[in-house]
C-alpha cells in the first residue's frame, strides 16, 4: 500500500474534484424544506451528495387548502386544520432528526386567500416555523431552479402546475429568465361554472394570453413540473405498457399526450387510479390538468416534452448551493458520493475509469459520463448476496434516484454493471428494458462491464494505476500492460476475464509487463 495521496495533487480529470467532500457541500448534507401548496403540504429532507441529493425523508399530506377558494375567498377550513396538524408534525420530525431550521414556503392558495396572513401567523405561533408566502413569479423561478438541479445548463420552457395555479418560466444557458403565472390549476378549473365547454374556453383564452406574454417561445423543449403532470405521465406509461416506471426524465410526444388525453376522458377514473397507483384526490384533478396540457401543447408546440420530478422543493435546495456546486454534473457527484460511502476501496473508480476509457476512444462527453458513472458504481453493491449481486446492481441503476440520466441511459448503466458481475445474463428476464437499447449499445455495455470486471481483479490501492488497456481494431489486439507491482495480481481468474473481454471485442489478448 502507498501513502494516501493529497487530494490537491490528484488529477481529477474532466469531471473535477468531488465537491461532496468539501465543507460547502457538507453543509447541505441534510436540508429540510416544507412546501405548502394549494393541494398538498409536503416535507422533504434531502440527504447525501449535495449536488444530487437523496430523499432522506419525504412525506405528503393532501390538505386541499385551495378547495373552494374561488367561491369563498378563504382557505378550505378542513384543509387548514389538516395543514396546521401536518406542519406541527413536520416540525417535530425535523427536531428529532436534528435538522437545521426548516425552509418553508406557501404558494397560490395562501397568497390569494383573505385569511392567508392569519394562517401564516398561526403556523408561526403553533409550530415556530416562519412560512414564506411567495408570489407566482417567484414560484416559477424556484420550480425552474429545481429543473436546473437535475439538468445544469438546461434551456427551454418550464411549466409547473399546482392546485390553484400554473406557472411558466424560460430557461436559457442554465439561467431562469422570463416568468408568468396563471390560475390554470385544476382546483380552480373545477370550480368554473358551465361545465367542460366553459372550462376549455377559459383554458384556451388564458393559454393564449400566457403565450403572448412570454413572447416567441414556440417550438422549445418543455419541462413539466408538478404532481398533476406526473400523474398524467404515469397514466401514459400505463397506457403504453412502458417497462420503466421512473417518472423523472420520462419523455412524451404531442401525439402521445393527445392519445393519453383521450384515454383519460374515456376511462373509469377509479379503475385507472388503482392501476396507476394514484391517490383519489390527485386522480380527481387529472382530467382538468389533461385539458390544460392538451392546450399547452397546441399553443406552444414544444419540440419535445420531459417530466421533471424536481421542482420547487429542489429549487429551494438549489438556491442554497454555491455557484461551483450548481455547475457540477449531478450524476457524477451522486456516484462519487455512493462510492465514498459504500465501495470497498473508495477512489478506485477514478483509476478504473482511466483504465477502461482507451476502449472507448470515440465516445462523446455524454457517453463518457455514463462510463465514468459505471466505474464509480462498480463496487458499491458488494454487500449483496453473490447469487443476486448482478441483478441488484441493475435494479439500483435503473431505479435509483439519480438526476441527469435519460431512461435508456439508466438501462445502459445497469446493463454495464450487470456485466461487471456476471458473464451470464438472462436476457429474457430483462427483455422489456433491454428493448430500449440498440444492439450497439448492448454490446457497448457488455464491453464496459467486462473491462470493469477485469480491472476489479487488479486492485492495488486507490492511488496506483495497475496497468493500461489498449485495443487496436485494425490488428484486433487487446493489449494489457501491467506494472511489475501488479504482476502478482494477474492470475488465472484475471486471465479468464481478459480473454472474455477480448472475445467481446472480437480480438486477441496480449499481456505485457513493464518496469
């Protein structure tokens, strides 16, 4: 073993030094936020790598504070009692967790109700929590920042739908620009007199006004934020029999949204609710939200549509981050954190990436980050039973709460990690998910997995490179060059793994030693 290398002298490569180890990021390891919306009140406690936080605790109470607001001008009395009770519980939980002071915001219902200020004062008196009542444009800004938490440098249009309002925000060069707000929340819409025809006319008129206020925002990428949008996406998944139920980064097209709108309008909502695992209170709002989404697509004509599970709560966390942390890749930072917490030899993932990357000389930056993520995660599931370790790694990658990953990239990452642990994959069992990949991507995952499987046999320590790999497509030679220090590590198992990698590349193995 060599002495631990000073982090300041390490060449961290294009992804930079892991920031979760720095004091500024550690200060964000455990952050609690409360979001008092028109339909629900939620506590989220973020934990883990600050740039791509895990949800240490996440609880939602459906209070419907905004129900009846259009008619009475007051918060729903029953909802108000439930909200106070929920916030009191959340305050006690936060105290028990030893959290720093909670950040709490309230949106449309509280800001519009005549008794909103009184409710805010009651929350402070009963729980000690100061509730910040934000306006629609601030709500739009925070929701857009939540999108940036998952996709730094994003551009497009962010649409956040709550119970009583809907906001739009423009993203360009990773910054939030113009913002508008409206009363297109489903709680408000269902109180409109005149039935579905009147609701559709109101939505059409309001959406056109929003389009005019936003200027020329037609044909942009559209990010959907909010529980009602996620519920519609879940119905779309059910309708299509989609194999992966992770909502974050789920993509929809204009045609699919139109088909799902029709599907919702013709379905028994209770039966559909059960199949999609959507709450009664949320499902009752879905038909109204579906009308809004259909009109949003017609007016703004987005070029593509992505669902974001990150919104106002994540935006509140993003608000507290230093600029350097905001600009980091959330996927890489989360994987680094996982390696530091769970791997047997933290830090080896960086060397493993350097070891395997010559096999992917033509990879663009998007492919390189998946390769990097795989190397960082290659050993974090070592505690799983050997008979199930490969499957555990696949499940972890495809279902983990990770930002900055397209759905097919989740499957690609999971397949590479599965190949890291086994040479025998039951393709039939995973056929639905593997159908999301091209044959070339499946082969790439196999090569990456077998290269990591070989590299894992050549551990010395987290600071010393055991050797290098080089593949020449022209000659077909896969050359492994090992240091003298690593020579004893190249035994029968390592040789078998080198041969397996060479076979995956349709090449011939060559072993050399230097020094």
